[in-house]
C-alpha cells in the first residue's frame, strides 16, 4: 500500500501508537530541534546501508551525511540498524554495494554521491526488494526510469549560494571573487551561477564595484574530485595570488579553501570564505579557534530528510519520490517571517545559513540577507529570475558561445532548467 506525503503526515499527526511514524511527524514540527527517541517497545527493525564517497573526517560533505546517519539511528531508538562504508570511489561503488547486499540483508541503501547513480541504476534491477535512495541525482534521469525501488533526495543550496554572493559582493575590495569547483556538473554550475548573481546583487545595493559593473567572478578549472584538499588549497591560492581574488567559495568536501583564506588573514591579507556542507565555523570554534575569514555559508542537515524517508519505509508506506529540500522545508513555519525575527545564520530545517559575520558584513546587508532568506522560503524571491545573460560551457567550463540572454525579463527558471544548467553567468571568467 502506498500513501502520498500529505497522507503520511496526516497519519503521523494522528500519532499511531507504537510506530515510528510519530518520529517523522515530530521532526517536521520540531524543525532544527529533533524530538527525543521513541520510548515504546521495539517490535520491528529495518536495516540500512550508507555509502560515502569521502572520509568521515572530511568536516564537510561526508561528515554531514555521517552525522545525520548517526542522529537518525539514535532517533529510531533501536528500530534502525545501520552500516556505512567510507571512501568509496564512484568507480568502485557498484562492487562495494553489491558485495554488501550479497553478504547481508538490507532494506535500504543510501548512495550519497552524484556519480553513484550508475551503480544504483544497475543494482536496483537485480535487488528489487531493496529500496535505493540516491543523493543529488536527477529525478528524471533515464537510468532511474522504470525502477520503482529508486528514490532521489537532495538538500538544495542555490538559494544559500545566492545569499553568500550577496555578502561577497558587499565586502570585496578588489571586485574579484573566486570559486573552486570539484566538477562542473549541473548541480555545481547552478550554485556557481547563484553565487555570481548574488555577488552582483550585493555590489548593487552597496554601490560597491561600480554597483556591480566592475565585479568579476573567477572560476578555477574543476578539480575532478570531490575530496582533493591539497589541490583545492593550491587552486585557492592561485586565484588569490594571480587574480587578487579576496572572497573564495568552493565545492570540495573539506575545509581546505576556508583554511587558505584564514592563512592569508593571519599574514595580513584580507581574504574571506564560507562554510560548505557542514558548519565549519562551529567546528573550529569547538577547537578554540575563531575564524576571521568566515563570512557565512551553506549547511545541510540531512537528518530530517532521512527520518522522513525511513519512517515511511518502516511503516510500509514507501513510494518512489524525489525530495528536493530548499529553504523553509522541514521547518515548523514555511512562509516568510519578519526579517528582524529571521533565523538566518542559525540552524533551521534541512538547509540553512552558517553564522553571519556581523563584524564584516555591513548592517544594511545583513538586514537584506535576512529579508531575502525569509522571502525565499515562500518562493516570493527566486535568484534565477530574468533578465540573466550568460554563455554555454563544456564540462571543463570553456565557453561554447558568446554571451546571450539565458533567462528573459520576468521569467523564473524552473526545476528542470536548474537541474540541467549548462551555462555560466556573464560575469564569470572561466576557466583560469
């Protein structure tokens, strides 16, 4: 028997006794604060496998997934048995998962890297009783079509990247900001473009860099790896030393780029960066270090998504679905609140901003970030609204055409166009 998400939440609200469904409904209501583990007797268990592309100790992508997995296990109070395998390359994924599924019985597999989709599409055909959840893969991808046991999920960052860009455009002194990408797949391209759009917006509202006219966004050639701290560090230094970039964003699973910014700060050179995937500012603060280079950042809390998906599976309400969590999802209130009461910069829902650097970001810009943050929850403001100009790129970021209109005035880019984005904003200079 299948049930829609709406029906499921009605059931969860009813509080079916002795069932984990209450846990999912509770997480929806509690937002960033999870409910306590269930205290009723354990009558049923499910078993799930997590496959990580990087090491748990990366402080970024894999660390965030692992923390969510551990949190979800605690919340299920004995009803969930979980195992994980770390440092699995995308080329090894099929063999690793197949070995595990052949050796043990699993109800679910969470494949937490974009490139794992090929392994999932093949294995789901052979292991029809196992439910596969693929993170960051395209819902419409042909490899998942006709596979009822494959669902997709993602904690989406483009709105937060736009807000990071607002901060970057407001604080840059060189009018040159940079980006170090792992790959230039549509997911990363979408985030880079949002960052560029936000930077132009931030420069405009402050009158900085000729109100955005003189702003330049330098994107390094892709690392071609999600976990590559040494290369990410070298590329970040290259952007600063060669192009005088003074704000750095990135898609790489560690603190490497943020560390580079902090190193320049200690040497007296003003360079800023962000948290990525995980709260890196809080990580260093726990170690007794307060970063000067940290502006804010995009953070994913995967726990409410995992709780939602696994609660449905536990209850027997599984259905093939796509969860694309943006600002406001998995929060108690999903509509725009008052900017002065905004939780921007604090944990909230499945995606949220890291702490805002109020010492560096001007107060009017902080206020504007909070206003936009709230409006984005209700989609009252969407970064990818025209007019927007750009140019088509190849997988390495090389231009394939001259700058032209990509989004007409008044047009709002929909999900499909966001998920298959293959062009760069006109302010981006790439590759370098």
